C-alpha cells in the first residue's frame, strides 16, 4: 500500500528536533552556497557559506557544520539540496556517521560515510 505524500512529508518533518541543524545547499557546477537554520527556521549564519565543488571544499563545509553544531549545541544535521541537473555532490558527514539529505523532489536518501564526528 502506498503512503500518501503528506504522510511521508510529515514523517520527515517530525525527525527535525530542537537539536537539529538544518542546512540548505544551492548546488552549482563549481561553487555551492549553504545556509543554516534551526528547527524553527531561524537563520544561524549571517551570510551564505560558499564552498568549492572539490574534496577540499567539502572538508571546509563539514568543518563549518561542526563549528555551527558546537556553537549552537546541536547534535544532528539535516542537509537539503536543491534538485536540478548538476554534478553529483560528495557525501556530507553528520551525526551517527551517516549523510542525510532531503531533496526538493521530496525523496530522502541515506549514504553511509566514514567521517568521524
């Protein structure tokens, strides 16, 4: 039996808690821009974090996420990507050693990572 779309969306939203850092990424070919908010949608960084589409760029992005988590006392991360044709993104580490992203097309996928918190 197929679940209704609103039920799947409600399940994803229910996973976001007060200790969840929500990061949205505008993906592009060479450089990406990320914005972080708390569970209520309050912006946590004053301007977008821009990083290169390279291994070093994603290492900087991960460090930026970890800094925000420490600064705001958050223990989980949800990364949302805008979904349009673009180069693939590298997995982004988050709590529990998994990468999680919610895409605009309302699908959720999990990718195991070897990144340590």
